[in-house]
């Protein structure tokens, strides 16, 4: 139930964060670092920033999010750089817009280090507890919360990051039990409180595969997946860079026997048996879904990945299932290399409650309750990186709300982070959302390498980038700028011995003379080639060289996209009156009126991205706004204000 002040509070905080997963940790650290007295409330203090699914960070689009969180002063990138078991860059043969750094991490080490960081953060306290009720003031604003055992804490802002724990239930076959994840209690009571307040809730599903004993695997039958020789980093802070011994991951495949065993037992799985009907993640399907949806495929890749340096468990990526435990081992033993494997933990599916994020502003504050913020899987996302990004934004804005400052909104044009939140707040998503590079129309601009250039100045202005990080950033940008200027102003001539050598080696003639920047633009020519001919700059770091090369080699495409962004932004950022009565605009379709009334978009661009609002509706809305501006300017201004 919802409580009303006055209440006997045990303690007072500016910000309370509920849940200590990846969203909760980023939110609590951000709020505390911005000067707010912060409490991190969680069900289990021993599972801070736990990685219950694959202990990995990064991958396509997720690596961009990780770099962006780091550029703003967050932790997930540093954690991956401190605890990695293996690092690889995916899509390296393609353009830099889709390069994706991925790190397999040590899950125990990751959690232990993050717990130490949280414990030692000034302004931040930690406590175990299950939140069941919210406490509101006279204006329906947050003033605190209550735990299951009746303790009340006062707060000006609350950030909910409940992950899969809100009404969580795990399934193996037709057997289920309340749990947020295996071995841990579900969170009860809070869903009913949110429903009483008028929030729409729904149910989603995710899952995790079995873990097997690494000592029971025949590695000679697996295909090794070695790490990259040159280690790359998520963090832009060299203090987080730790050179570590890396480990192999491995690859195997499903067989005809695997597929037949699954088909024979489909009726025993939670989804196909009809025990649950929650929507699972489209881009991370169970092995049953793969067999059904891709019935023509004879085999599917399965990745065998370590969970820790001193942990005997292997993660069987691509083999998540909800089939009964008795069948799971038989399934595993149909995979080459795993014929004699020992299963240490069974796979399971987990159902949980979520709040469709159309009920939040782009600041991640809810529209119904001032001072209440939501982040992570509660908003319908999946993945540690998506959670961390939302947690950082929610923590920043919870602090700014407490301090009476304008809330910070991230746009699609400036970040993947902005794309993620814009999608969540404007689209009617009914399945777990995963960040993909294809979701960003500005991915050529929003690369991993320039995340600091795009966002660190903002992080500095918000108060999350300290003097040391700021000086590092400025020094890096100065180096890149100076080197670009040198490359644009330094020429080599066709008749010079060096010019003749380069022309002969590259089989491309230098006509008269050429600046080094134009040489670098040539296909197949890289900064390391400049160094080979003695034309590079020795004191540049590897990341600075890469930044210089990308900005020069793709300058034409980048400039074109920047022009497109400028043109689109002028119209899409046009503000919509806060109290606009969409139901009264007869020229809008009924579906558009309903969707616009539900979402309450802040800008014309947000309105255009709402499912069910078509271009004709946007034109009708523009005509209506222009008519109002011409004939009722004072009234429109009053509504705008």
C-alpha cells in the first residue's frame, strides 16, 4: 500500500536507491558523488553488482554504452578493465562505427571490487532491506519509503532498480518458486504499491543456461577462441588499465541429437508447455526458441566461456533453457566436447514484473510521482550495460532533483545512451529491450572512440569528472587536434625519394604533392603506415593515433551526418506544450490521440517516434500548433509554461 506523511522516519537521506545491481550501483555512486546523502538498499549485500547471467561486458552497441558511461564518470568500464579474463574486438573487419569491444569478466572479482568501491564512497551508506511501500507527500511527491519489516526512511528522491526481483519467479520445466534469481528471495509488495498508484505493470521473462564443471570438458573437441593480442580498454582513464593474463573461450555446436531431444520434450518447457506466457528477449532466445524458429538450421553455435579465474564453472552461452533439470544434462552431453560433462547449476527461466517506461520522462523520473525514478530491467531492458547507463542517468537526475536543478536529458544525436532512453520512453515495448547499433540513426557519429569527446565535457559540467580526469581529457584532445593540423599541413612531393617509395609500395601515384591527411584517407593506408615511413608522431598513444585516423579517414561521411543531424534537430527538438489536449485535435487519428495522451512527448521528434503515430499525424499536429500560435498565442504560451 501507499503511505502518506507524516511518518516516524528512522533516518533521512537525499536519495535512496533500491537494488544494488549494475543500475543501482551506478545510480548510488552518481548521486553520492554529486553531493547527496545517499542510501543503497538491497536484498543481499553479498551480491553487489552480481552477474547472474553471462559475466561479460560489451559487444555490439553495448560497448558504446559502456564507453559512454565511463566518459560521464561511471564505473562499469573501469570494472571490466580491472576484472577481464579475455578481451576481443568484434566486427574489426568493418567500419569503426560498429567496432565492439567485449570482455569476459571474473564475476566474483567484479562483485567484490564494486562492493569495495561502494563501501568506500563518501556520502553513500548501504543496508539490507526489502522495500514494500512508498511514502508520499501532499502533492503526490516522494518523501520516503518503508521496508518489509516496517522501517521508514525519509528521502527527497527514490530510484527503483529492482532488476528481475520484483515479483520474481524462476521456472525449470513445470516447477517454479518465488526468486529473483536462483538462491535469492523475490521482492514482494512493491508491485502492488505501484499498481495502487496507477502505474501499469507487466511481466517479462529472461533466462540463463546451465553451468558445467570445467574439469569435465574435453577441450580437444572444442574450437579455441583466443583473446586479441593487443588489449583495448573500455575506460578512458589509464588508472583503470590493468594488464592481466588472458584465457581462451571455446566454441562448439549443437547436433542433430540435440535438436531431436529438444523437439521431443518441448511440451515440458515453461513457454511451450503453456505454464507461462511472459515475453522473452528476442535477441537472446532460449535454445528451444532457436530450434522452433530456425527449424531449417542443422546446427547452432554454442560458446563455452569461463566465469572466473578460480571458479570451476563454465558458462554455456547460447544454451539457455527452461526444460526440466533431468533433460538438461542429456542435452548438454549431446554437444561435442561435453559428452561427459558434469552440470553444476541447472538452467532456468525467470519471470518478473516491470513498468513500461513510457510512464517515465526522458530524465527517468516517473510522470505520476515527482521524485520517483526507475532504471534497469524494471524499465523493460535486458543487459548489464543498458542497466548501468540508465542507472547513471537516474542517479544524476535524482541528485539534481534534490538540489533543485534542471534535470538532464540525453538526446539521440549525442549518445547511444540517449537513443536507449528515448526508445524506452516513446515506444510501446512489450519484450525485453536490447541495445543494437541498428537502433541508432547516428551511429557513424556515436562511436566508441569518441565517447569522451562527446560526453566528458558534459560529465565535467555535471560534476562527475574530477580535475585529474579533466586534465587527461584535455591533453588527449590537444594531441589529436595538433596531429590533425600537422597531417593537413605537411606535404610530400612526387619527385622526393620518399614520395616515390610510397607510390611504388602502394601502387598509387602521388600527383605533384599530397598532404599526409589525404594519404591517410587512401583505402588500406593506416596511421601505422605513416609511422613505417617515418611520418608519424612518436609521442601519441594508440588511442590518440586511432582517433586521428578515424576523424581524417571518415571526415566526409562524418561531416555529412553532422549536417543531417543539424537539419533534423531544428524540427525534432521543437517543444510540445506540456498540457496539450491531444484528444481535442480532431485531425489526429484516434490511435495517435490515445498514444500521444498516454506518452505525453516533450518534443515533436519524440512524438514522431511513438508507435501508432504516423507522418500524417505529425503534419496534422504541426498545422494545429501553428494555428494555435497565430490565433491564440497567449493561451499557448500559458500552456507551454
